[in-house]
């Protein structure tokens, strides 16, 4: 009990978003009570991929090695018609974010199980399984949360400073705070068929979208010996036509899959939503993950967006709770995350149009042209397009861009990943220069107040000494900085560049400007990144 509070934060719902919120807050020293109405992880395998941004978040939480066995590198994605004409293909370039791969196949229940196991080791996190949150009320000082123990029917009340509502697509908390879920739900019902693999078949490790107007099919290897097909039902079909795996086999036989390849493990029916809550915050209560937004699965970004919400909100809220960041930081959560989620939602809708063969010949040609050009580029990393940043989000600017993560060598000769060298605070990085030589006294005062560290990145061809210098032994960081002509970049704890010397190193001010219309995500527009979801 902290003063009059039972915990700093109450997390409603303990799916991937809720667990990552609790883990991030615990990393900042904040205590959490999480309420989850189910006893076990949801067994339907929903998410099928994650990328290196999400894995870098796991690294920041110190759980990347624990989670690694649940991730399997994904080789490539392709869009084929049934006559095996390849419409589009993305060979995944190597990751520049510190891990072995850019994209990974997962099996969501296995990933969630491991996330929960990691969280169970944190004394700051108290999870109450079998409890349903029924209501909450807030005042100037905190939030009072009411929950029911579903086994006994007994009611319980707890009080916290903040609430993170990660209670999924049908979030009750969303209604309690008066937020509305705006957008559409498509009419088409998809059957998602999860199978256990019995033998290898050609190119099983390529994520394949069988593109067809009537019966497009998603064909993807999940981790740990699982495989998934997602198939839309025709207008004259309904879930009642597929009550058991006997009927579902008809769909797999029709696309050439046989009992020699797999056994069906489970199947479920989904409709695709493109919906976002009109506000993600009411006072001390914040919506995150599916509670805040729902998108079609084509960009593989629904769960990942929830994980990113949770991490973004968690590191800011944790530091606001300890007083090391001003409360205005909490306003940057929705300002930063909403445009990024909009980017992935638009990307998912666009990719869905390819699968359903809805692109015009001109759009199709444009897609191929962009793929040829490799829009992601060798050193491209995720980008935010609004929030606590100084400067423009122009394509050539590093502002809003995540720093790549090579291995570096400290000046005592030890090799380690950049993030492990930098620690978890604000850092100013100088390209072969001590950042303190570039900052004015006023600029320095602002970064000092945030507890920033000043690090010189040295080339391998120079002497370097002291704890605040590292050597760019992978030869990745200096070319990345010098490519934009920046001498010094200010990096936030989440590794996004907040400011550069090119556009001024004064600490960004509040209130943060909102994203402009069409200013979405990784490359500033929706279409630029479409061939390579990031
Ligand atoms: C077919 C399909 C494929 C997908 N593929 C991908 C993919 O490849 N990549 C990707 O990133 N995402 C994918 N997704 C999306 C992903 O599965 C979801 O975005 C993700 O599970 C959302 O996580 P969450 O924690 O926000 O919500 P949920 O996982 O829904 O968790 C919410 C939790 O809150 C609990 N809860 C609800 N109300 C209460 C209450 N009142 N009190 C206490 N507990 C409560 C629920 O029991 C639940 O455990 C896919 C989804 C589907 C359906």
C-alpha cells in the first residue's frame, strides 16, 4: 500500500497489452494491480507475426532472451494468385535493430504465456486472475476501481493513481469513460484454421497470401510446429456450415492441403474491424491496445500496436509517478501513438486490397515499382510522426526516427548492443564529437534536468577513452548519423530521436503539436511504407 493507494496503477485486462504495461511500469519501479477475468491465457492463436521493433521493446524490458524461444525468423512474404503468378514479394532484409531477423512468426498463446511468466517474477506486479472490473470512478487524486471475484461473486475495491485499460476490443472501461469506438466492421466472416504440422512442404516458411477476389487465403507458418490458414466464407456460407474439423477440411483440401501435411488443432471465426476510440484518455484513465483501436490483421500489427502503446505509456507514466517527468508527458501518449496506429491500420487495409485483388492496374504497377526500390532501405527504422519532438518529420530528417541498434564496443574493449551500453534514460549522441562541445549552456541545462547522458560515438580509426564513449565497431551508427549530416542527436528512453543539432537541441516544449492530416507513420505517408510493414 502506497499512502492511500493500493497500487500506483491498476491494469484492467491481462492480455499482451496489459502484461507489457505492467512489466514496463515495474521496470520504472511502479506497483501495479492487474485484474483479469479469465484464469488462463486465451487459447485461440490470434497474432501470427511480430517485428524487430516489438522485440527491441522486449529487450528494453529485459525479457528478450526469455521470449526468444517463442519467436521464429520469417524469411519472406509473397502474394501469389492460384496459378502461382507472383504479384508481389518482400524478401526481408537483415534487421538493423539488434536481433537476428526483421520479422518473426509467433504463436500468440505461447508468447503470452512467457510474458506472464516473466511478469510473475516481478514483486511490483500483483495479478488477480478471475476478477472482472465492473466500474471505476475518478477524482483529482486517483481512481477507485470496483471488481468482482467471479468465483465467489464477492466485490472488491482498490484505489490507484492511474488506470491502464487493456481490456480488449469490447472494453467495458471504454464505455465507462464515455469514449466511442468509431469506424467500420466488414461484413465478411473469416475462418481461421490453426494446425499442427506433420511434414515440411515447399516454401512453408514464406508467408503466402493467395490472392483471389472470391477466396483469398492467408497461409503462414506459426512458431513451435503450428501452421495457420485464414479463409473468408462466401456470402452464401456461414459458420454453421463449418461446425467441426470434418467440414473445415473441405476448405483445406480445396487449396491442396492434405492430412499428410497437418492435423487441425482448432478453428474460429472472425470479422475484421477498422475502428478507433475517439479519445484514449479520460483524466487518469488511459485506453491501450485493442481497447483503443482495432485493425484488420493484414499488417500483422494489432497486438504489436498494443505492446507499443503499453511500453510508450508505461515508461512515461512510471517516470511521472516518480516525479522525474512532468505530468504533461502523459498527453504525449495519444499524440504519438494515434498517428502510428493510423499508419498501420491504413497499411493493413491496403494490404488487404492486394489479397482481395482489388488494386487497379495502376496501383498494382506502383506497388511493384516501390518494391523494386526497396523503400525500407538498409538503415530504415520505425518512425513516429508527432509528439515530443523538435523539428520537421521530413523524410531526410532523423527527428522521430528510431536509432538503429548495432553492436558497439566500449572503450575497455567489451562488445555489447547499443541499448545495453546506453542504459534506459535520455542520451545525447555525438558523431565523433563530445555532445557537450555542441550544446549551448541553455540547451545543456534542459537535458541535464532530464538526467541525460552525453555519449561520443567514435570511429574505429581513432583513440577513445572514458565511460561515455563507445566505438562504432559495426560501422552502422556513424554512417546513419552522418547520412543526415547530424553531429548530435538527442535520443529518448524509447530510442526515438527527439531533436538534432540541425534543427535545434533545445528540449522540446509542451503542449506537443498533434499530427497533421496525412502525416502518419514510418515514412510520413501511408503509401511509402506499404511494401514493407514496419
Ligand atoms: C485472426 C487474427 C489474426 C491476428 N494477427 C495478428 C498479428 O499477426 N500480429 C499482431 O500484432 N496482431 C494480430 N492480431 C491482433 C491481436 O491478436 C490483438 O490485437 C491482441 O490480442 C490485443 O491484445 P490486448 O491485450 O489489447 O487485448 P486482448 O488480447 O483481447 O486482451 C484483453 C484481456 O482483457 C480481459 N478483460 C476484458 N474485460 C475485462 C474486465 N472487465 N475485467 C478484467 N479483465 C477483462 C480479457 O479476458 C482479455 O484477457 C490478430 C487478431 C486476429 C483475430
